[in-house]
C-alpha cells in the first residue's frame, strides 16, 4: 500500500470526526463556555473518527475494492468540501446559538466564542483519545500475535479481544475507578465535618442534635447542621404574617448515625415524637439530595405560609453528589425512602384522624426519585397521604415516566396535563400549579423546568429524538436546537453535568419563588391570599441555593 493510499484510508474517519465536531457546536439545554465546548468537541470528534475507522475496517474485511488515484481524490473532495463548509458555518454560528440560550435565561451574553482556543482544546482532547485508542490497539495486537502460536488466527483474534477487554476492565474497576471513588468518598466525608470535626452542638435542647436530642450532633454532617440551624424562626414568620407564629420543627438524621436504613428511620421517628412533630398542623417527610442537602427555598416557603405550625423530617442516605449517588449508590436512597416513609406513615396512620397533622411527601432531584419510589400509593390506599411536591424528578424515575406517559394527548411532554387536574398537576418557572381549588382527596404536584436535563435526558436519544424535542420548545429552550444521532446524547450528558450552573429558575437550579405556588396548591394554607403569594415570592427571591431568611 502506498503512502498516499494509506492517507486516503484515514480521510473518511477524519471527515466524520470533523462533522461530529461541527454538530457538537449546536445549542442544547444549558449554555456552554469555550472550555466545556472544547472538551465536548474533542470527545465527539474522537467518536466520529472511531466510527469511521470501524467502517473502513469492515470495508476491508469484506474485501471490497478501495478507490485509488484520481477517483479517490475526487471522492475526498466531494466529501471534504461540504464537511468543511458545515464546520465553518457552525463555528461562525456558535456564539449566536449560545447567546440565544443565555438571552432566554436572562443572563449576560458573551462577546466572543473564543473559537481558536476552543478548537485547540478540542484537538488536544481528540489527540489524547486517539492515542488511548492506539495504545489499546497495540495491546490487542501483542496479545493476539502471541496467541497465534497456540490457536487458529480467527480464534486468537476473538480471545485476544476478550483478554484485552478484561485487562481494561480490571485496570479501571480495581485501579483507576476504585481510587476515584475512594478519593470522592474521602473528600465528601471531610466536607461533612463528622464527629471530632463537628462544631459545638446547639445550646437549645429542643433542636435536633441538642443536649436532649436522640440524634448524634457529630453524626449529623454539615448539610444536616445547616438545615437544623437555619431557616425562619417564630419571629421571622410573625413579622411576615402579622400573626403569632411557632418555631418550625426540623428533624434530620445523618448517614453516620447508623448503618441500617431502618434504624435511621426509627431514630427519626423517635426524635420527631420527642419534638412534638405530630402535634403540628403540617408534617412533611422529605428526602434530601445525594449529599444530604435540603433546599432552603423549598422548606422555608412552606414554613412561612403555615405560620411555623409545621414539622419536617428527613434522613441522609449518601455523601455523594446526586449524579454520582445515582450511579454508585443507586439503592441507598430508595431503601432509605422506603424505610422512612413507611415508618412515619404507620405511626401517623394509627393516630386519631381528627388529632393528627396533614401528611405530605417532598423531594428534590435524587430526593424526588427516592421519595417517589418510597411512596407506594397502593399500600397507602387504606389511609392515603394528603399530597406530595416533587421537584426536578430525575429521568430514570419509573413513576414519573408513567405519569407523563398518561398525560392528555394534546398536552406537551414538558408541561403535561392529566384530565381535570384533580390528582396530579405540573408546574414550572412560568406555569404555577393552578391554586388550591379543584383537587380531589390527594394532591400531587411536579415542579420541573423545561430546560432541566436531569429531568429530560433519555437513553433513547442515542438514535432517536426524545419526545420533547419533537414538540415546540419551552420558553427557555433554544428553537435552534436540533437532534443529531449520537452527538445529541453526548450534548445532553454534558448538560446534566452543567445543570446546576444554570441561572435560578432554569436547568436544575430550582429556587424559592417557584416553590410558593406549588406549595399553596398542595397544602392549601389557611387565610392565604394572592398578595401573600406575591410577598413571599419577593422575600424568597435570593437566587438558587438561598432560603427566605435575611439576617
């Protein structure tokens, strides 16, 4: 084979890689800066190159004729010129596409796409991945050539491939992956400030972790301590409502309190009883995110609207960020939600109906998924809960998927409507839950943003456009977004990693004001007016990750 022929073999894979790079520049749900775009572009360029190489290998395996000379040159020009034009067009349009998303989300526009830096980074990432590929090819060749001495070539090739895959699996699982997980576990455990690293406990013995508490302050973890010690007190709530108020009860049990989910749930119940949680008007069983974080915007709002006559109980099940906990500790949140909800509900069910609080379930992100899983509506039919508010439900949730699939045929996937809305309603940054009227005995609201990739990612988008991409885009989604096989899947995966970096009210950044309407619809606070809703939204408008207390 001549040198020119060898170059020609690699032209098709390179063209396909460049086409994938161009496709990666198109907009998706979350704005990307040039660093993220460079990494994404290099990754999908390597993917396109790999697919092209596989096609060339298959062509050779079938012993089909390979074009050469003038024919090959013309073929490369026919393919290469359009690819180059598409790449140039996408590079020119990239800044406008990203600014289109930013404008819809109300954030500052970028003045430049840093095209040169982005392309340089993409080429570095591409070269690194290609080098990894050639290294694996070299290992495979060494193994199969050695096996040629002992078995037929075809058998040796298969055995060599399996052995190489096994070596790669062992190296990543027992080497790199274990070290990464161990490092993540150590870092997040340190950030939790457990036991000896914990600050002094609260002096108020009525608080979770106080002197009389059944919960170990040292095992509570930093998210739990922040949750217990912050939020509105009776004076804050009274100043807002103009009426006497109570101090809300917040019960939190840390992951380090006990190894068994049921044991942690039993401690949570005992602490809730100790603090008088079942004597309040409202009782919420809430599941936190993967790290144990409770969104103050979700809890503060409902405490204000009920005058503090409310108790919330939650149990931590992981130390990892929600995406990592979803992958590495899939069962931990589900098992904990089952144990906690079942334990609280059984105790609540046995109380006199006229002397017990209204019972609700709540969760955000992975907490929404786990609490949905733990809320077995069929098991609760004999004495059902009063309702639930789930925010940012992750896409793997079978319960959420089944409800969306049951929507009215003329309602969109991003804002489903189910019948007359007596049981389930959907809310977003631009659409509230329709108020407290028109409900049945149970009220369930899903709060989800149309630009949230944690909600709308789907594994089927590898080769098929998800349903929401075949509908008119949401108010904060670019109309320029287009589906492209393989590439869109990687774009949405990057969007998931960036979901919490979106401005409040978009992506996965749920914030206080957007909880107000859904909580009003679900819990129907007494003597509540539209003016109260507007005032509480203004009070809680501190941005993502912020509550409603300004001290």
